[in-house]
């Protein structure tokens, strides 16, 4: 490990890193004047025990230096979420949450993985980042409690949609095995009744199979009812985040963007502040990744390193934009480059369109500049 005491000896600051796991935490503390960090195992979830270790280190440094030092702590975003960052900030600790995928790893150290190696790597990265070397990693913007809570609806809806699809496919599979086809399982006006079905060879459904399908239908109806309830809750304006809700309403004014997409895009992406378009595309995960080594120069497609929900929603929005905004400049750009192509070429180009659309929507929300040629709805519900 590199001696880092020289980098902080002139500043009476304490740097700390935390390696989190379900049952145990490992805390590394670097204080001025010491060559190596001290390591402290802590029971998982024991935030007060963590504060006790940090306070003890702060008191020792204050006794020697004659002033209370600033404390900066870092941990990787993951299982524990953001509650710990808020807990520490309330107690005067500057907390940074690191994006795990951005942490640079020594290739020699890849074969060995221990909590000690991980926490010391996080600590050294934090010190370099605080020193101004911002390229060493990316820090996550900690959302407010209200902003984080706003995401619950569309994320839960996304899970329930997948669950609904699983129930529908299960029912169709059971019926298909009996030679029954063409049944509309998703009908909201007519409930499927297994007792009225006849198999492909003219028999009524077996008794146990009928009961199994009935239970699947009940679960499907329950999931559908939950989706409807969540959609009502999602569309209810949240007064605690007026700026985010204003952006959601602005997106709803554009043809092709409905309540689901508008909510997902504003609450996953556009609630944040971005410095430039590259930062926006990188956050969503639709920025192109290049391969440039020796004589090889090529694009490797998108990075997929950003927000998955936002990326899926942005690609879906791009398809809807083509359908509902055919006269816009973005749609014309897409059609000029695909020239009637189908399949793989269109799938590649739709991602490029999604990137351009994300930037255009960002400008629209920040400056009020409507995307060129785009149409607005006459009325927004």
C-alpha cells in the first residue's frame, strides 16, 4: 500500500472507509501522522458503534492538534442503501457513497479478495478523490428521503408487471398442454372459468388442473388490482417534491409520453442535476463505449453501466416517439439513417435515438426548449 500520511499531514482531517456486509462491517480510519490505517470490525447495522469509533478517533486527533478535525467517510452503494449516509451527515460526518463499478482495481489484486483489501482500496480512493483526483471513481448523489420514496411506485409497478406476465404465461402453458388455445387470459371484462373449458380431445379439464388454474387466476386478479392501486398513487401529485412533479407534468405535455414513462424518467433521471449531456448519457447507461488500442479503433456499443430502469424506459420512449412524433426532427433523423432497414439495424439505431431523445428532453425540462418538430397534447389529465 502507498504511504498516504504525507497527503493529509498538512490537513487535520480524518478519512474513513467502510466495507459493508449483512452480518459485519469493517471500518478503516486514517488519521494524520500515521502511516497505515487502523481497522475496526463492527457488527453489521451497528451505526452507534460506528459513531463511537469515529468519535474516539476525532477526540484523539483533537487532543494532539488542538482543534476538532473534519471527518470524511466513504462506503460503496449497495445493500444498505442511503440511510447510513443520512445518519452520519446528521452527526457531522461528511459521507460519500461510491459507485462500486467505478472503483479502479489493481489487476494483480484481482485474484485475492478480502474485506481488508477492499476497505483499504476504498480508503485510498477516497483520499485521492478528496485531493481533487475525481477520475479515480464516481460518487453517487444521495437522494432526499422524499425523492427516494417517489421511486417506490414505478419500481413496484415494474415488479408487479413482471409478476403478472409470469401468471399469464403460466395459465397459457397449462391450457396449451391440454390443447386449449386462443384464450384471452388478460381480459378485464370476462373472467376465465376453468369449469367451462374443454380440452383438445373433447374432455373437461381434470379436477386438480382446474383448481390450479383457478388459483392462478385469483393471484393474477390480485396482482392486477395492486397495479391499478399503485398507478393511482403514482399519478397523485407529491407536494414534498414540487420541482420533480413539475417536470413530470411537463413531460406529460409531449405526445407519446404517458404517466408511466413520465414518472419513471423524472423520478429516476431528471430529478438530478447534470453538468452536460455526456454525464446524462453515462448515468442512464446509453453512452457509447470505445475500443482504441494500437491500430484497432471501433465502437463497442453502449456501456449499460447506468440506471437499468431509466435505460429501459428511455428506449421504450424512443419507440413511442417514432409512433407519436413522426414529424419531429428526431424521427426524421432516425428514418434517414435506417432507410427502411429492419431487425438489427433498427435496434441499434433506436438506442442512438434514445440517447438523442434523453438529451432533448433534458434541455426541454431545464430551458423550456421543445424538441424540434415535436407536438404537444391539447389537454393533459
